[in-house]
């Protein structure tokens, strides 16, 4: 491991975050301490926490779900911090929610990850109305034009889910294989390049990957029976795939669709497109956070958390 990777690992190691929490708690034990998987989570949750729980808080990005869970275990095991005002936020991923900690201080997304909150037709529609002005052959009225584009978006989203069923089935089965292994080798899905898996146009979504590509791209993957992958994909077809499928792929779909809407080629029924949105993959979760869905379970979690604000809490 080179020096840069060692430093990066050190910054995301849960023990480093634990030391930072201890120091912050010692300075002011009455604050709200929030633990997130990564910066995208802060961008999504931060404004929602601030709206419902105004006041000072300390945020920690932990470098992944496993680190958040390790920090949770440290908190509950140490009597000094059991009454601390803390909140921990993790993605469900492909995990069984029943196997995750049951604690009213921990929020688990009801969908795969926070990125899935950005891609629903309702979320896309809010963004479209706020950041775009459109006219179509059928209507010069921007609102009616937006409705037409949202319908187009729904069609492409359905096609995208069709195109990525086997991809998600393959990843899901990889996670099941991990749990069967003694050493639990973690399969790194970030080795898969979404651009090599699908292409999103306004008039179609093209599937580009094969199971052989996935096996070759992910060097540490487990061998799978292709028939089992197809059968799992068929099971997924009966589910809410926009909620179930991997968030990183979902956000790539949204990015590609918006980029095509901005730059073309566009369908013949779309006459003009004006927008005030400068989008990149690095800023998409931050720039579109205000339009993302906020599930009722998150509102209930934050409402309950607000009621736990400590009145007098000593760090000694």
C-alpha cells in the first residue's frame, strides 16, 4: 500500500473518528453528534437535520457503513457515552434490516441508499420545475412541458431498471457469498464502471455489460452460477427496483438523463430547453439535495431525536 492510500485509510479509520468524538464530547457534551458514512450523506441529511433540530451539532464522516457500525458498538459499550446525544445514519444496501442494530439513535434508509431518494419521478419533477424552463410541440407552457418530460423520465427509469436487473442480482448474490465465507472478503463494486454498463439517452436506455465483464472488472468477486443470477433478476422484477437497486448506479442514471436533457440529442417533441443547473458527478448530491425525497420515517426519526435534546449533561 502506497503512502497516499495509507493516509487515506488512516483518515477513514473508525478509531481516528472515535478519538475525534471523545475530544469533541469533552469540550461540549450537550451537542448533537452525528455519524455518517460519507460526505454525500452529510449533504443529504445536513439540511434536514438543521431544519428539525436547529442549533450546534458535530458531524463525523466515518469512511463507510462498517465504520459507523463499529463506532456505534464503541458508544453503547462505554457507559460514559451511553447517554450522549448521538445519531448514526447508515444505508440499508442489500442487507436484511432485521440483522442491523435496533436502536432509536440509528437511522437506516428504507431504500438501498440515500442516492435512491434523488431518482424518484417526484424528486426529478421537483428539480425539473425549479431549474428548467421547457417548451414542447404540444405546449409552450413550462408546467405542461415538465409533465411531458417527467413521463419520459418514468419510461427511461423503467428501462434502466430492466437493463440493470442482472447487474444488481449479481451484486446481491456477491453479498450473500461474502456472508458464507469465514474471512468475509469484501467485494468492491466501485471497480465497476457504470458507463460501461449502460448508456442513457432521452429516447432509450442501452444495456452494455455482460456477466463476464462484471467478473473480470471486479477482481475479488466470487464465482456465481449464471442461471442463479438470472433467477435472482427475475425475482427483483416483482419488487420496487428504484428503491432496491444500488444507489451509485441510480445516481449515474439521473446524471446521464439530466445531461442529455441539457445537451441533447433531444426528442423531436422537445422545442426549447433553458436551465440554471451546472452539474457534475462530484456535486450532484449536494446540488440536488433540496429536491430529493424525504421519507416519513426520517421525519419521525428526527422528530424523536429532537425530543432527546439533553438539558444538563456532564462530560465528566
